[in-house]
């Protein structure tokens, strides 16, 4: 905060670089379309710059920034809903029971009902046996980023905040206005999809 209030441009650039991907993920779950989400993020950073002197430190800087983001997103979302049908403006994984709909793992990986091994794996998941440097490779990081970006908005926002930004469950529930149970479901489903994408990549046949 001292650096930011002192006009340190590098400190501000580092903060922007660290938080913007997660801010986009959160905004995308509150407004229709990536373009609008990007505008919300830009408005947020302007508000942060002009409001630094008013930050009292009652929460972390990160939580304060996301609070500003959500306020702007709510205002912008309400404005957009007046011209876009609500049912098409927001994805179905954002609220209530819809957040829990659908299987976490592809049902095709289990024996179907009515068979002797119904509900059991058709093939046990294979272990990942990669050296540490492979897990840190540029290609795998790119795959992980693509899998994260492909998640439904609600899952993407929760995974970004929990696993990229390192927030705890209570902070994420407060920021996204989620019940603890819904936060857990969205996190579990998001992580499962990312793990599946990485598993598919690891075990895909060589070209």
C-alpha cells in the first residue's frame, strides 16, 4: 500500500498482472459477455487508483479490490439486463441447485446401471508419473490455463480465487455472495474438469 500510495507504477503493474485474470473470471459471472467483463475490470482499476487514500485496511487489499469489482459488476449487470433477456445473460451454474447439476466425472467411465459392476470404473484412473520439471513445462501450464478459462463462469471464478489467488473458502463466499455448500460444489466441479483435461493430455496418444 505504501508503494501504491507513493505512485510506484511497477507495484501497481504487478498488482494488475496478478489480480486481473481472476477479476475477469469473477466479472464474467456477473455480466453478459467478455467485452463487458473487461470494461468492468478497467473501471475497477480506475476506481482503485482514485480510492487508494480511502482504503482503511479493514480487509486485505485483494478483498477490497474484489469488493469494488463486484459493486461495479452489479451496477453494470443491472444495466445490461434491461436490454438482454435474463435467461440468456447469465450462465446456469451461478445459483442454487443449478450449480450442482450434471456429473462431475464423465458417466461413460463407469459401468452402466443393470450390469454386474454398475457404478464401478470401466478402467481405473491411471497414475500420473511425470518428472517435476514436466509438470512445470510451458505446454502443461498452457493446457491448465486453457482448461481453467474453459470452465463455466461460476466454477472459473471460484477456482481462480481459491487456487490462483489463494483465498480461503470464507473469503470466496463473501466476495461472490455464495453459500458455503455452493462454493464447495463449484470448486469441486471446477477442479475435476481441470484434472480431467490434464489427464486427457498426459495420456493422449503421441502424434
